[in-house]
């Protein structure tokens, strides 16, 4: 499991460029019946979502979900007084 997570982190780094915008990386990895999507924010946070391949999620829906997760995550950090560089 830890190896898979580190591999996904490397994939996120490989797909992301250095521009200061949030980036939806799309499908990073196909594992049996699952699709792994990646997202890198302008603060360097890497998010990974795994969906059942049968769901056939629209890319715009997945991208919107990543944006919402990022908003919730950073809001939670701000509420606790944690600053992001």
C-alpha cells in the first residue's frame, strides 16, 4: 500500500508543471476495475481519488469534486490556524 501511494505521488509530480494554478491531472493510473485521478493545487497539495471503473465519471465532475475537496481542506487548516506556504 505504501509503495502504491509513493508511486502515485511521483506520478502527480511528473504530470504537474510549476505553474501557480490548480491542476486537474486526469486519470493517472488504471488498476483492475478502478481509475485513479490526480490533482495538484497551487499550494503543492496532492489529492488522489479512486473511482470504480464502472461508474464512468465525467472528467468535469471529478475536477469539480477535487476543487471542493481542496476548498474544504484549506478551510479546515485555516480554521485551526495552520498556514500553508
